[in-house]
């Protein structure tokens, strides 16, 4: 892969979530109460390929070194972010960071001294549904940037020749798109001309184009941006054209939430134990969770309920799952039924938190830094969280009705200090396993131990909020 392919890939990666590399901890199936699956491999730790020197010089040197690469990248970014055909793809991108990542990517890939720290192509552009017209626009903008700086024809031909094999990896096949017909879109076309704000008109026009192509998720994103400018009322009559198939949209006004210390990735909170009478008999329960006989690589939850029923009902709580650095934190959280969770955005970009889980399906819409929306969870089960703008983001909320529960860290160990002796129904879940396992365990007075072994299920990126696989 040479410069032209490298720059196109890097631009898309940075625009669609490129950032620090992190192992994606999203399982394909989190059990019968989780309606989301995926098959995309986890983020790899691969680096841009090293080029082969020609005539004794690396491509980096033949192109003029970092200064020349920086100039081409800056021109390319300027063109893409102003090109009407593709500029909306970059609306949620930090242009300064985009340029830096591209320079590092190209510099390293052409044999220079830089180090690229972004995500790999497959993960970063998952869910884009990029089509031929957009890919061609990117290429044309790059050729224009190369021509402006008079890159020699020999190098240019070499670079262009390397682009062909990349296209199938980046452009979605037509059979995976479901275009919306012109008759269905006619009311939107008619409404477009009535909007007073020019930018809202342009965004609605772009949403129409995306819908005609079958880019369902992207069309809804563009429609949402038009709605944020024009207001929901003028567009209410056509909203269902773009949102049919998505979960219920939460339309309450966002609240302001000041930034504070970052939330931890793991909250090792054990539900408070039953208040046993003084000098009452009590037993502890400790153990270890494994997956296919091995130590787990993700987080989990263990829940205990007295076999005969009863047990103290846990008090509903108010908790926070934040969006920071294009990640959710905490990554796994357990809460009692009836608890409320706030989802603040502390990034300088928009996010769109959603879930299509059976336990609680919802769409919080897009909102910016310092804003939040909250949801009350009244049904027990597993809620898989995603961001419709950043496919690699994932988190899990376990809504618990059991009187005893605890988050199991990656070391696999767990422990309950004070339980009334007796038989308990146990449910154990891990983000890298399949269905939760259910067993019965007897807790006797004193120390008790019990290990659990779950069946592995490969990780994958979740579908978008329409339940479609992110290609």
C-alpha cells in the first residue's frame, strides 16, 4: 500500500473514529436478553505496511520527506472537508487531529521516522456504508492535492496503481444497501425547499441523497443534524421516513453536566448484604470465573437470589456512564432495577448513545460536550450500549433484580462476605461468553467456594441502531 491508498484509508479512519488503539470487548451474543450481535473482528495492533525502497531510496525520501507529506495532507484535508460530495463525512472530526494522524500514518508507511497510533482501517470505518461516489471523490481530492505539489508522474502512477485493491475493502457492496424510493422521499423533497436555514436545507438534501443510496444510518445522522438546526417541529412529519426501525427516540431536553474526574472502567461495587440479626449464622462465598477453562479477558457479573425467594430488595440508584475519549466508562456496570443512569458526553465531538437490547431499547439522539440525557431502567436484564456514530464504542449495563450481585473483574475472582446460610440461585455472565449460566449453590456457615466455567463467544462490533451489521 503506497501513499494514495494510505491517505484515503487514513482519512476515513480518522473521520470515523480513528484514535488510540484498544482491544474491543464486545461479544457477539450476550444472552437471550440482549438483541445485538456482530461479527467484525476486534481492533488489531497492526501498523501501516513498510514500503519497499526503489532505486535505493524509500518512498518517504522520494516524496520529499515529512515537510512534503505534511503539505500534501493539509491540502487533501482542506479539499475533502470542503467538497460538497463528502464534506459531511467529516463534520464530527477534529481537523487538527485528523491532519496529525494522516501525517503520522503516511510518514510511517512510506518509510519515515513517525509512529502512527490510530485504529486499523477495518475497525475505524465499520458502519460507514461508503459508496463508489464518495470513494471516488476522496481519490479525486487526493489526486488534486498531489498535482498541486507536482508529484512526479512515476511516483503518482505507482501510488494510483496501489489503490485498486483497497476499494473492495472500503466500499459497501450494492446488495447490502436498501435504497428508499423517490415516492417515499417526495414529502422530504417538498419540505426541503420550505426550510429557512440554508445549512438545514443542505443537510436535508444530503440526507435525501443518502437515503436514495440506501445508506440508512448515515441518512438518519444527516436528518438529525438538519433537525438540530431547524428544530424538530418543522421536520416532524417526515421523521419516520428516516427513523423507522430504530428504537424509541428520547426527545426530552438535554441537561448540562459539568466535567469532573473521569469515571473508572470498572466499578467493583458489591450490593449491600442482608442485615443479619446479631450473632446470626453467616457464610461467605468466593470463587473464580473462567471461560472455556481459561481466565476471562473481559468483565462479568454474578447474581445470587435465595432459592426460596425473599432477600432484601435493593434500593434504586443514580449512576453515570460517560463518553470520553470515544469510549464508555464504566465499561460494565451493574445496577438495581429502578435505577436511573445519566449518559454525559465529555468529548469535543457528538455521540449518539443507543441500545436495541430487549431489556431496554432506546435512542438518546446526538448531543455535544457537557450535555447529558438519562434513562430509568425498570426491567432486569442485560443492556448493550453503543454509539451510532462510532462503531467501536460499546458498554454493558446489567439491571439486577437479585438481592446480591457483584462485578467480576478480569482476574475472574469474586466474593460475598456475609450471606444467610441456605440454597441460592446463581446467574453468571461475562461479556466474552454466550448465554449466562444458571446454577444452584448451597452456602453453609463459614467459608464456601464455587467456580464457574462459561462457554466462549467471539467478540464483534455491534449493529447500528437499526439492527443492521456495520459493514
